[in-house]
């Protein structure tokens, strides 16, 4: 008995010590509201032999998906930096991965980039060390989601719109509006799909912006409580229509192919992959416009391979690689010189690379904050953390 | 040198014990209890609403959210329902199967049957669940085709599909303990019961069931706890349905403290379950 008591005392003491250790370390996450002070790299050194990349699926292709699609092998041979890629499934996932400190580079969308910058997870970028930055379209540089106070935090990658996918053999007539995925009497009930992330609330807000002007939504990432509640109510109406929400793009492509999903939001690359498997599917930008993304390559503030990281960013922004990604993923390239190098000479026209009018009704993913992003000061907006809670609640009810 | 070490060990039983137990106790306390304690502590933290960084300040907001939002009550009840259904289905399928293996099959085929029950455990979890996904696919799956001749449709993806998938996955964990329990059950008890005029079902109810109850409880601890924490099957077969594990999975990257709070639910449920099991005395006779 004596021994038993001794053992339990030791156990309790060691657990308590562990907890204390856990509490005291990492009180450095203080930076409440302010911009963390992180040095940018000044000089490029020799490569470290590898670089760990967090990217959207399709951004880092080494020929293993399709032997003809490869802009990694050449880079590895040239620089000696082996590229290890981890595909992120959502912006939230990417933010979490970058917080582990194990990755050097990330292709962050606008709803991740600011969180990373203010969270101290990424460093400002020295664009002198990435010569290809000079050729990036001017209207992609120094935007709200990739710079703060005139300091660039990354090199633009490319942009695209979230599309409405539909099976051409099943959905007739072809849809033209997001209304088709919010219609409570839809004939496609049970086979509609939606993107499984809190950011999808913006898609509902975008639809309300066009169809219920009395709500006064002007920017889908700046929603006051009333507007936010209306968007959630619309998603509640949509929920019975949904067969599956998709987070994993490969499962989503499989569902499009099998007919488990016939209508719903998607990315161009999913359409391309599904078509590659002979699925009769098309993707359109509906009349209301769309949400979309404008991605940025960023360097981790704790990068263990900063030189390879810079080399990678310069490489992926080069006209050749940028053209390759843009064409494979199905998006508009960021490098103006890419347009001359795409296999399809009309790629840049098809994806409106330089067509500013096309992008007017595309609302790039952004991080909602309490200070309304549309400039309103008389109300408080619902911050992204509340979006996450509402989405979790919607999905689990 | 070694001899003297052995002698000193022999003379000092406490030292011997310490040398033997240090590693496992360290493992238990640091890796196991430590992780559980960290989980408990994290549940009381919160996150910065903008950057998502964990803020290490004690507060009860997560628990407030969990208890006030009806969605989480629903997901707990749903998960419990699924775990209980899986356990019941596994028991109903496992008892006759184990009885045949232990009491009726010849020794040679008995070995074969045990091997057959074990073989599914050699295949990857994901392969099995994706196979079920293909089979249960609405309209095009093989289940739909089979049931189609009876005029019914495949259940598609959702609660029933999760229950089917999990029952399939955990069935061996139920069969094996019951099989072991039945093997220990002397045949002459069954004969005696028959000789005294009891029907088969009466023998089952009054003799077999009470004697294999500890085995049944052992099996149920596997099926119940494994189902309670599952999120992968729910993700692949659940359609838009979510289980407790899905909530943790969904939140751990965005809001780690809230995920920790949610994961306290299955821990609590299992603690209660084990307490009840202990009260029945099943643990002592295992």
C-alpha cells in the first residue's frame, strides 16, 4: 500500500511539472493586434539541399501526377534543393501547418496570408532576391492581402475564381446562377456539393449581395451581424440539398465522376481532372460573380532552409514555371511574361490574365475582421473566428 | 563485473524493481497521462480571434460554447447512437459466429475460421472503407444494384453507411474475446442444461450469456470506444453527417483549445462506461 501511494504521488507530481512546463513556455505569442517585428533576408547564400513547401494541390508538380507536368525536377537539378511538398486542404489547414514551424514556404490565399503575417509566422520578402518579381502584373503587387504598410510579404502566384461545376449530362438546362445551389426545390436535391470551410459563408453572402440588395452587403468578407445571420440562414436552407461537403479535392473529383455530386462549387483544376477521366462536367462563373483566390508565395519566419526557399519562390514566379502551374491548375498566371509560354496560346485570354474587367466581380478570399473591410465604421463586423464557429455549428447540427 | 552487478541486484530488491519499472512508468506518466493532462489544460485556453494563435489564459468560453450550442448536443447524441448501434450489431453477429467456431466446428476448420476472422485486420483501414464507399455509392454502387431487385435503394452515404462500415471494421474485435470466452465454457454445462429439459434458447439465456458476459463486455469496450472516436469513416461514408471525431478534426487546425474541449466528451463518456463496467464486476472476471 505504501508503495502504491508513493507511485501515485510521483505520477501526480510529474504530471503537474509537465503542465507547468507547458504553460510557461511559449508566452511569446503575445503580439496582440500589432505587427510582429521580423527581419527580412538580406543576402542569398548557398542552398541547404532541401525546401519544405506547403501548397495547394497542383501547385508543385514533379511529374508524378502526369509525366508531362513537371516544373520541379529541373529546379532540383539546377539548385540542389530537393522539394518536399505538403498539400494543404484549406487555408485553415495551411495556417496550422505553418504554425508548426516545420515548413519553409507556403502558397497562401488571401484568407490565410494576413493571419500568417500578423501571427508572426511569415517574414517580409526581399524582392531584390527574387528577380522574377519585376515581371509580375503590377495590379497584383502590394495588395491588401500580400503587403502591410508598404512592405511586401510575398510574391504573387496567380488568381482564379471559384466556379460552379455541373454535370452536363444530368443538369439541364445548364445553370447560370448560384441560385441553383440555394434553391430549396432543386431537382438535384441530395447531389449538390459545397466547399467544406468557413470561407464558404462568403459564397452565400455573395449570392445575397446580388439577390437581396436591401441587406446592404457590398463586400462578402465584411458582414455585420444581421448580414452574417442572413448568410447562415441561407446555408441552413441549402443544407438539406447537400449530398456531401467537399474538402478533399480527389474525393470531390471522384464524386463528380460517379454522379454523387452533380452541381456545386469547385476549382478549375477539379474540372480539368474530372474531364481527364472522361466525366462530362463544366465549370462556369455565374452571373452574380464569384469568390476566388489570389495566392501569394511566402517565406516562413522560422524557415530552416531560407536560401532554398527564396530560390523556390523565384523559380515558381519565373515565366516557365508560372505558365506551367497556371495552365495545369487552370488559373490566371501572375507573371506577365508567362502568357507567351503557355502550351495553349490563348490561355491568358481564356483565364483573363490581363482583363481587369473580368476580375471586378471576383472577390478574392480574405480574412474577415471586426473592423469592417468595406470601410464601414458605424458597425462591427463578424470576425473570422466567429465564421469558424458558425460553420462548425452548421455542419454538426 | 556482471556477476557483481547480479549479486547486488539480488540483494537490493528495490533497485531491481526500479530498474525494471522505470521505462514503462515513464512511458505511462509522460506520454500517456501527460498527454491527457495537456489536453485537459488546453481545453481552458482560447485563441486570438484574428491570428489563430493560442492564448494561454484560463477561461471557460469553450465549455460555454459547447454546452450552449445545440449542434454539439446533437453530435454527441448522434455519435453515442452510432457507437451503441455498432456495438449491438457486432454482438448479434459475433455470438453465433463465435459459438460455431468454439463449440461446433472441427479443430481443423476452427483454426481456419480464426484465421479468416483475423485476415481483414491485415488490410488497411482506408482500403476497406473506400471499398465500402464504392459499394454503397447511391445509384451506381453494387449494394444499390443488389437491393434494387427488391425495389429498395442503397442507403447512400450517411448514418446507416457509417454504422455498416464501422460494424464491418470492428467485428473481429468482438468475435475474438467471445470466442475465447466460449472456449473456456465447459461443454458439460450445456449438456447438463439440455438433460434437465432446457430449450436451446433457455440454455443460451441462462447459462451461456451469463458466463460469456465478461467477454461480451471486453468486446464492447473495443467496438464502443473505437466507434466513439472515429472520424475517418464518418468523413468517407458519412456524406454530410459528422461525428464527435469530425468536430475535433475540423477544429484542431483552426481552434486547438476548442478541439481539446470537445475531445473531453469521449474521454468522459469512456470513463463513465468503464466505471459502469467495473460496477458489474466484468473487469474482475476478465
